[in-house]
């Protein structure tokens, strides 16, 4: 038998309950992966709370994991028992000791990268690759704004964009996250909350001599959207990749005309549908990790049965320190 976190109703962390479940058989073209580490993300909180009603109940959340191939189905040639693999999946069902999955969805984990590092950075790294290289083209001389630059995703974007030669302006809501953003390479960190809070857009315009930023990356949502939009240069792009402060109200499209701006809301899963593209993206992420283009803090580990505590930690302190579950 296997164990899994099962949600029977949307709600707070207390709805994350451990249960014994019947393992699924391995069909043709599939493999059974025994998880060694499971990444915990804000997406999981949105699913658990019901903000994203994308998980049919009862169901098991989770969107990324690292593990070892335990069983190979008929017709699978690439993988064998004992191979280290990772994957991200919008089909959820990952907060569990094991998962049966289509073989073509797996990514080989290099021997020189540990399970903790990969489980806490793969989804964020793939997301950063999409944000920096696909929905926008950040390069030498680009000016970008990273909202919540001291958070987990914000640090990765800031560090990697700095390595690409971009001018990175960050924002932060506390002294602790401001320090993280500064360490991530931001040329300046704008405080948007608390003592010394500033008008983000006004400060961005001052720093860019009235030009504005080519791209504003915003994973905060409701509280920061207007400031991000007002910070754009003519023809600039606002890239929304999350909504930690809540959903953005409906946008009157005519607002974009003031600077011929664009807004997009990418989902990483749409960019990893092709195995070839997914492999190429993962290779860039793994190489970025090797070259320290972005660095991940040592993750905090929770037992699978303590998933509720892991969610409370993420909600209370944000993603400054990555969190993983250990089955």
C-alpha cells in the first residue's frame, strides 16, 4: 500500500490528511516512481484553499517531485529501475509516497545535483526560464522590475536576470526580504510596505530616468498590479505569474493604451508539454544551478504526514526558504 495526502474539502492546512491508498497498476508506457523529495509551492496552497479549483475532490495535491524509478511498464525503453528522475505535473497527485506516470513526462536528474536541490528548484527554475527566455527576452541592457524580489521566485529571477546583464530593480515588504533581494543582485530595492514605504512606480521612473522598465515581473497580484503597470516603459510588458496577495480585479483593456503595454499570464505547464522542449528547459535550469546563476537556500524538510505544518510555514514566512516533503 502507498500513502498520500488526501483533500476531501477545500480549506486551511488542516484539510491535508494522510491516508493509505491502493497503488495504481503500471500500464503500457508508464513507470512507477517512488518519491524521495516533494516540492511545496504556493500553487499547492491555492489548490488546497480552493482559490484554484483545478483539483477534483477527493484528491491529492502537489506539482513537482524527485524520485527513483521503481517499476517500468511495457514499451518503456528509456528508463529502468533505479534511475533518478524528476517531473512537474498539472495532474497533481504528487503529495504521496509514489506515483504512476507516463514515462515521457520524466526528466533525468544529473548525478551531480542532489534531490533536495532539484525538488526545491526545478519548478521555480523552469518558471524562471519561461519568464526570462520565452514570454520575454531578457538580455544585456534590459531593465526589469521584480516584485517581491526577496521571495523564493523573486530571488531566482533577480539573480538569473543579473547574470544575463539586465538592470534589476526589486521590491520588498520587510527588512528581511529586502536583504535577500539586495543579495540577489538588485540595483535598488524599493520598500512597498511598512516604515519607509515608497511609491514603486515613481521610484522606478526616477531610477530609469523616466524610461520605465521593459518587463515587470509580478507574482504578488492584487496589491502590486497597479504599480507594476505604471512602471512600464512604452511597449513594456507586465508578466503576472502568481497572486500571493489575491487575484487582480478585471482589467479595462484601454488602460494598456497609455504606454502600448502588454500583459500576459503564463503557466509553466503550457511550455513543458513537448518532451523535447521540456528537456531543453531542464538542461538550462540544471546548467544555471551548476554555474550558480541562481542559488537556492537549503530547504526546510517536513515529513509527508506533516504537510499541514509545511503549508503553515509557507503561508507564514513565504518562499524565502524552500520547503520539501520527505515521504
